[in-house]
């Protein structure tokens, strides 16, 4: 019944498009074909009708190609149900990222699919490229947790866990929680550039500049003592950061 009503409304608006024109102030410009089609697709997919759900989203995007919410939903189904090629899914998620706000709560999933598609199709990039997408995924997870609250591992989206698992097949030592913890520590220090990662001071006791970790070249310490004391925590991320640094030099 709901989908029949939606179809009736879409047909009505198609014939009288001033209804969805915000300048006309009809229902506040909130009743639009693209929004109705998005709701229709949600009902269709809830009933397991993914084919028609995708069709509704595609029609919505023909009405407004910058309706990112619909593009994101379609790309997610394309990727998770393997309904399109890796190249098509990859291209869609790259566009979603380009249109999304940096703090969009869906960015972690977008980056996860970019990891998965890059590793599945070598024409889309190298393992290093996939690792770069992975690092952005971790940063998006951290940012989302900062805004909406910390989650448990079993609360992370399936695509995120799949990305970690697939990249782990190549690297063999990735741990998503170690990565998140490491980035959280570094992010705090970045507010005060070149601060000792262990104690937070910005210069040595002699008043000299801090020394970089010779492996990852991404963090700083004021003394050998601080570096040794911090190694148990820093080593969780040091290897990943080193790989990223090495990739940038190529």
C-alpha cells in the first residue's frame, strides 16, 4: 500500500513539478520525487527486492545526480551484493567521498569499499593504494567515534571488518583496534606539532629539537628514555606508518 501511494505522489509531482520547487513554498519544498523514490527503495530492499530497489535509486539520481544519499545507498548494495563490477563500485564510492562532508558518518564504509575493490582489481591500484584507503578508513572510524561515541568491534560495519580481513591477507599483521588506538594518540599530539608522543614536551631538556622515530618518521620523542618507555604502545602502529612513509617516497 505504501509503495502504491508513493507511486501516486511521484506521478502527481511529475505532472505538477512546482510542488517540489522550494521557491513555491508548497509543503516547505520537502515533498520531492527523489525523496519519495529513496523511501520506496528502502521499502523494496526491506522486502528483498533489490533489483527494483536499485531501479528506484537510479531514477532518483536521474532527477538529481548530486543526491549523494541515494548514490551511497546504491553503491553499498552494488558492492555488498556484487551487482556491479569492482570498477563501477570503486568509481561510485570515490564520487561519494568527493561529495560527502569530511565528518559524514558513512565515510568509513566508503573507504572500506575502496580498500576491497582496489585489492580485488589490480587495475584500480596497488596494495599500497589499498593501504592508503585503509588508513583513511581508520581515521574516519576514529572521527565518527569522537562525534557519536565509542563502539565495540562487533558494532563496526561489515564492510569495515571485511576490508581489514582482506588487507590482512596481504600484510599479515593488521589489527584494527591497534591502528585506531595509535592514530588517536598521534591525533592528540598533532594539535601541538612535534610534541613528544610519550610526555608531550616540545623540546629536550637541553632545549634542542625533538628526534623522530627512525622507523616511521611520523612521531617524535624528547629522549631515549621516553622512546623506550613508549615503544610497547607505538609499535602497534609504527610498521603501518613506516609503510605509508615508504610509499610516499616512491
